[in-house]
């Protein structure tokens, strides 16, 4: 296993990170999905004692990835936020001001319901339709990708993909994963405070699980 693992798509060098991020090397672009800012705050508002440290850890991990890769652009394929504005979103906006030269794009997801002014003040470029950057396309839900865009390899999030591996003694473990098909990649949810959906890879598809911040190739090891 390794914290960083290379993968080639459409002649482009991509680096998977055990921190649930993907780096597009030639474009100095970090790609993530499903940050869900504000989710822990909404749980606490409902009387469920979810520690604020979970969200702060997500922001710290994002910071470390931007600095490690020296990213010049950040693409979020949907669900930057979880719901309406709260203090965690205020903290993110302050965090954003520390990176004025970082270009941030959001391919809008179903949870991204903030007022347009919030995105403007946070200097985030919002895309209501899938964002094409040849040879790739960025969308929140792969279902948004139409037949006219099939010549572009798509990156999406939304479902928080995971796979299950089995060990000895009938033990099994569900892991978040990068899921590469022939036409698209589903990214793992960047936030650790999310559920997951088990994907069922077919022959010729590639799955890479995330185990303790390391990336593990799982071809032939996935439980169906």
C-alpha cells in the first residue's frame, strides 16, 4: 500500500491520495467530491453530539493536500456544503481567504443550496451544468452526463462509493474507494462523516480502496 498511487486516463497522469483526493498533474488541479461542510453543525443543532473536530480535520486535510501538490486549481464535484449556512460555513469562507490565488470551481450538487452571494463572496466559480475541461468532464452525479459528452471521461461523486473485502474467519471490511469504469470515475466522499454505497465493479473496471490514509488496489479482492 502507499499514500499516493498513479493512474493514467486519456493520456493524463492522475495521482490518487489516501486522503480521498485526486490530483491532475498536468493541470495542477486537485479534485475532490462531497465535502459536506456544515453537516456536523446541523447534527449538533438537532441535539446529536457530533464533535466539531471532525469538520476541522476535513479542512486540515484539504489544506495539506493543496500544499502537498502545490495545486493551483481546486475542483469540487458537488456537495461542497450540506445544507443552509451555519458557523462551519463561515469558517470555510475565512479559510478560503487564506488562498486568494487558488482557483476554485464547484460543479453544483444536490446539497449545494446556498445563496449565490455566498459563493461570490467565497470566490467560488459555480457550474450548474457539468464542467468540461478536455479531455475530462466534471459533474456531481454521473446521471447528469449526457450522451453528447461521452467523448469526455467524466469524474463525479454523489454516491460515496465503497467496496467490501473479506478476510479469514468470515471477517469483512467496507472501504471508501476510487471507482474507475471505462467511461467515468466515481470519487470517494472527501468528508469522513458520510455514509457509503457499495459499488459492484465489472470486468475491466478498476477499484482502489482507502485504508488508514493509504491507497490499495483491489482488483480480484472485492466482495460482490
